[in-house]
């Protein structure tokens, strides 16, 4: 089945120690997103890639970076995690246009704990 | 600009009772509307979507929603709740104008099903 895979599912890091979360997709979708979701809150968009074009949300801290080396993979780098960055990180994909545009397919998420 | 309001952060129903989760939206362009479900420690899964055409849309697991433009609503219903329906539900809106449009989520409603 075509899907969105996130690794690792659970990540524990220490305050200030860099973390990389990965996302891969077999849907061949043009757009890939990273969302941050804190407990009992709506997902908050951090940034998205529209093909190779990177689009940062205005309020995303510089501490968060992303890479998309090819269509299938996308990475979220947190350079110096703080306690406030503990959250579920969700990767999602969508088509670029047509009937499926903006219909998000989510991965299972990566839960980050910061000690 | 667009926004979503979900009335009730927590809803409790008895098993077998009607489920009604409320969602109102605002959008400056014709909307696409979605309901997503999230189980604990999982990503979001699309329940159903309205794009164009029929205003009553049916989704997975027996859920349906009706787009009412005059009321700017997209309430989610299910005739008979099952224990497995206990989860968090997110309403979302995006613009129906082609290309990339940001998806805006509501703050979510946690559904509790009482045996």
C-alpha cells in the first residue's frame, strides 16, 4: 500500500542535542509537510516543500530546519531542542493540483521527548 | 483567510447513541472541508472530505457530514457510536482555488464513548 512512513516513532534526546526525524512516501506526491502537534492541540504547520521549493511558515523558529533530497524523502532537523520542543511531529503529503490537491495523507508521527 | 471553530473540546456519548461533532468555518474562497480522526499516538487519518458536488458526504467507519453553505457548517455525524470511535476529531478547511492552499485545522474534539 502507498503510504507515509516516519522514523523513528519515538525519539528521546537531551536538551540541546540535535535530532533528525525522517519521512518517506511512496505516494509520489509533490508536496511534503512537517507539522508540530503538542498535547491536545491542533497540528501546527512548520514548513512545506512544493516539489523542491521550500516554504517556511513565518513563525517557525530557526531551530527547525528541513531537507528534501528527493521526491520520496524529507527530514526535519531540530538543531538545539529545548523542553518546549517536546511534541509529536507529523509528516504529511499531498498532490500538487487536481482533485486530490490539499488532501493530506499523514504518517504515524514521531514523538519527541526532551530531557 | 480561513478559520475553523469546533464547538466542544470534549464530547461524551453512550455506546449506540448518535454522535454529533460540530464544525463551523470561514473562508474567503469556496472551501474544501475535511474531517480527520486521530487515535492516541497516531497520525491523522482522513475520515471524509467535501470538495464540490453533493453536500452530504459519506466517509469511513459510518461517519458522514453535510456541507451547509448558508450556515458555514460541516458537522460530523454517526447514527450509532461504537467504542472504537473514541478518538480525537479534527475539522479542517482549505481554499478551493487550485494549486497549493494552506490547510487550517480546528482545535479538535475528543470523543469519549461510554459503555
